[in-house]
């Protein structure tokens, strides 16, 4: 039996998003739905999240409008589907600083927030650049970075420098520098608690957007499942391919164990329900003594 339950919780979505941003070189392939989600991890006396979504006020809302995001619902509303309140969350692992992942830390008053030191410091650097270079600030709300600094002042921010094993028992953080962003990270849940786990899940942040990035469904004639990196890299696609290999190796090349939160087809791979609010809950796995939320 697994140590942790893992759910992917949709909190809003973009009805039509450019596929070229999701898959490198996929020009002229049109648009697809892009769900916006965070991950809830529950077990071993902890309630943790991977990313927190954005706050639909001020500049977060401006950015959401720019990306065409719709149907935003609050963490109170979304987490209640798993019988969790935002104040119950004790640990948050922020994969990167983009507004739809890092923009709502204020909603979680009791959580310790983990982010790569390089991610925070490079956003401060990018903010300091002249306006003509502000492409680098795409998808970032400077207010979120300031909120990160405030968390540090309150003693609730942990700046991680590289990889960190057992941040919670069986949960590891991994730096993927200069990939999607300067200090992106992914989260591994070793759900049997073993060092070399046969039951590992990778919460991939935006290092993987969709299954094509893992070499799945990309080309019917492609027998070797060639990785195709995401289109939107502030670092390099080379580093993304190297990170994809590292991720896939860590799950014995079982691509289904890599969870891309912007992938709509998660609902076809895992038990899922869509509520009256039009938002999906996908159940990746259930920990011991815990109940299904999609039954
Ligand atoms: Zn991102």
C-alpha cells in the first residue's frame, strides 16, 4: 500500500492554447485545452501541495486575461473536494515562479514554501533588467516574487540549492536549471519509501507540459518515442531533453508515472471526475487508510 495519496486538482483552464508553446516546433498544429492545476499530496501526517495556482486579483488577473484563462475557482473551493482546507496545508513545493504556479501563496497561511534559490534570485535579476528585455518576465507577476520575499521575512520560505532528498519522508526535490525557467524543479514521491523506488511518481511542473514531450503520441510512425521538449523554454531545449531523460530514468521509463499538470489527457489515464464547476479531479494514487475522491 502506498504512503501518500496524490490528486491533480484543476482550478481553471485555457480553452484554446497554442500547441506551439507546448511542443517544440509544433507550428500550424492549432490549439488545445490547457488545464491549470495544482497537486495535493496527503499522507504520513502531512498535507502538501505542488504549486498553488494564481490569485485572481491585481496583476495575476491581468496575466490570466492575457493567457485567456477562464473558470478560476479558489483553493477553498477546489481543495474541499478532497476534504482539505488551505490552512491545513503544511508544505508547498513551488516548481517555478510563473504566476499560475506560484501566485497564490497568500491563501496558505500555515505552509512552509520550498522553491529553488536560483529561481527566486534569477527573477529578481530579470526584474532589474531594462524594459526592452522584459520578454524574460513573461508569465511572472513581480508581486509574486515580492510575496516570496515576505515569506522569507516570516521564516516560511525555504530556498533549496539543488536536489533535496526526503524533504518529507520519501519526497525529493530536484533542480532542473535553465530549462523552462532558470531554477525549475520537479518533485518525486517515492511512494513505497524505498531509496530505489518501484512506486515513484514525478510531479513535473512545466518541465513536461503534455505526453508528447515524453515521446508519447507525437508521431504514429515513431517507434522509439523520441522526446520532444516543450516550446516555452527560458533556458534551453537541450537541458529540457536531458532533464526528461533523468525523469524517465527515475521511473524506469514508465511514462505514465510522470504527471504533467497541464495535460488534459490525465483524465484518460487516471480515475477522474468533472464537477458541476467544470473542473476535474484526477486521482493518481491512494495512500493507506485514505478514501477515494473520485468514486
Ligand atoms: Zn511555467
